[in-house]
C-alpha cells in the first residue's frame, strides 16, 4: 500500500529507520516509519515569515527575499498536502507514475524549507553577521546531532552465521541450554538463539522448532515469536542483535532417543517458511555428544 502521511506524523518527535509500510495503523504505531519535518526546519521557517511580515505586507513585498520565501513556503505546503491519505485517488491516476511512495515528497519539502531558512540572511541583515549567522548554522546541526550518534554492539562471533533467512535475519548462534547429553522422549529441549537483523525486516517472523526422529517423524513442535512473543521483528533496526530462548518438549510416545531439531522462520501472516541462503527452509540442530 502507498505510504501516505497523516498531519500529526509530520510533527511527531519520534525518530527511527523503519521502512514505510502503508497507511498509518494505530495498532502498530510503535512500528511505523517516521516522517517528521523537523523542529529546526519548522522553527526557522516560522522565524523567517515572522521577520518578513513584521512590518506589514507592503514592506514584505519590497524585501529582496520575498519571492523566494513565499514561493518555497507554498511549495512545501502543497507537497506536504499531496502526501495526505485523502488524496489517494490523485495518486492512483497520476502521481504514482512519478514517485513510488507519497512520503518521498518529504525530500522536496525539506529542500524548500532549507531555502526559506537560508533566505533569513536576506530578510534580516542581522543574520548575515556573527552571532546570528553562527546560530543559523548551529541550530540545524544541534537538532540533528542526536540522530547521528552511532550505536555500538558488543558482539564477538566465533564463526560464520548458521543461516541467513530471507536475506533479512541471520542466526548467529544456537546454544543448547538443556538437557545436556542425549535427548530422550519426555525431555524439554531449550535453545538460546542469537539473531542479527541484516537490514530492517519487512516481515513479522515467527520462530518454529520441530523435534523429529531419524525417520523424519515429528514428536514435538513449537511456534513462537522472538522473546516469548514480546518482540516483533518489524521493530528490529538494521544491525540489531538479540538473544532469544525457545523450548520444545519431546512427546513421551516417541522413541527413547535418536532425535534432532529442525529450526526455521516463517512470516506470521503467511506461514510460508523463509528460505535460507542455500535454499533450505530449516536448519538441523543435533544434540550435544
């Protein structure tokens, strides 16, 4: 679905790098991509308009920055309006041939407001001198700086990933927590998994585990979202590493021993197992010797 933007999203203070997923849905508000214009851009635009019209419309028209300011403010308003979901029919017939998503117009909105902010130097000569010129440069930098801070991960992998599912999630490690030694019928097998998002996942995945014997007969199964269902993979940012524990019980009616575990992922919405880089839809995990 086209990623339209609601007015409140343009003024939202939240920030993230989630991929756009269509029209805003309240039930997944914490999983939405962010589309805010930015407090610096809005603030400097308001200051520019206030200074331009502080002595009335006639004086504003005589200002050399009048046309640049007014034209770009109007362009920003029109472009922001075109992103609203109420204009979907217009996108269906015309605009969809120009851009893939309505939210992409935000780049042009940002450019227009940047020109308005730059026009402050011509609107008021005081902004061409220190310290106001320094403030004009520093304010946008300070507004954006928190979002530029790097995020560090304390991870020391001992080998290559066990599997990469759908080119989105890598299974870095799978440790058997219990039981030690041979897996016997009636036992509960618990695994500690380590996942890494190679990019922002486009799907909400469920982890599945199947306990089978050497003939392929299934004697236990579990399907659960990461971290006991508390974490949706849609929330994972690119590069994020998470620990995840899952368990499955072996049916007492099965053979006394001789089991192995099949583990994989599937999108919750479809139930279709996600392929790995080898084309397989699951990996085999054997008991500790």
